[in-house]
C-alpha cells in the first residue's frame, strides 16, 4: 500500500499538533519563563501548517529541495530568537525532535496494518526531520555566537572607560588581560576622547592588570605612541613591585615613558606638568 504523505498529514494535522504540544509540555526542560504556552502553540502551529502544505511524495526524499526553504526560514527565525532569549541547544533541538515523535506516532497508528509501508514512510520522515534538526542547531549556534560576540564587545567597551579627571587630563583604568583586540579598543576610545576633549595628558592605570609580560608591554608602548602622535603625553600608573621586577627581567625598555606607582602619583605629576597646584584649604565652611 502506497502512503500519500501529503493527504495523511493534512488529514491528521490537528491530531499531530496536539501530540506535539503534549510532548513539549510534558518535558521538564520546557522554559515557561522564556516563552508562554500560547506563544509556543502559535509558533508550533505555524511551522506544522507550512510543513503539511509543502511536503509531498516527490520532495520528501530530497532534504535539500527548495520547496522546504520557507520551513528552513521559519526554523532560522525560531533558532535566532531562542539564542537571544537564552534557550539551551538541547531545548532548541527538542523542539524539532518532539515534532518528529508526534509525526511517527501518528504514522504508526495510520499505517500499522502495512509494516513495509510503515517502515518506508517512517524512514523518509525521520531523515527529513533530522535534516531540519541539523539546520536548526547550526542556526542556533550562529545566533549564540553573535550574542557572545556582541556581549564581548559591550564588556570591552564597559571595561575600558575613559574618564575626564581634570580639565585637560584623562584617565583610563585597565582591568584584566590586555590582548591585541582589547588594545585596539583602548586606543580607539582614548584617541577619540583626546580629540573630543582636547586633553594634553592621558593616564593609563594598569593596577587592575594581573600580570605584565612582553606582549602586554608592547601593547602599552603602542598605546603610548599613538597617544603621542595625537599631541598628548601619556603616563602609566599602577606599576606594582612585581610588575617592575618582571619588566626589568624581560629587558623591556620603558625609560622614555613616565611611570608611577599609583594613580594618585600620576595625577600629581600631571598637575605639575600643567603647572597646577592643589592645596588644602585652611578655612572651614559652616552652613546654618
């Protein structure tokens, strides 16, 4: 007996949807905090309606058929959305696997009297849904990578703030490892702020840098050189004893760069460079 997959799915669409929803709702990993039951049903019904409309006996064995492009687009949208919402790969994969289970359960009921036809149609449906699962997973991973890259950029921006500590004096506290990518962000932020503020002195505070090796030192030297090209002088503060020892042992030449042990010392030196003097007031202000 030859099974007309298109007619069978159209006939049993409502039953398949209910089974699919039951499978999803019964799983303990369902994230009701990320998607409502109504939203999940609408999402599932849209995909199933498109699948029932497009699949037929001719294209079911061709998982690369252009006929399935609309389904792949729907799955791509769902994957990207779930990646941004915080779903796990397993949760996203289960979305398709639970549909596969619902389809196979329905086929077993409808074609149970013909084992040969059941085996044939089950194999075709399984391969098609497995292909959709792979496509969904790949898109999900791409979406998650985009989220990670965006968050990395945002963290880099937040962790390299340029502060105007005084008129003409900027400070940039660096926390964490200073690699090539982060050095680029540091330089871009610092140079942009020099242009906007017209500052003549920039303080790079490395108190939060856990260790300084030859590579980190080279990144600092590049930043200082770029700052000088913009017409500003650069001071490096936060030179702890262990960092000083490491710099000497590595033979790194920082002799042409002003270095200070603390940010306070660097700020005091910056004041002297600008011929400014800060004094404590002996007067006491009282307010009634």
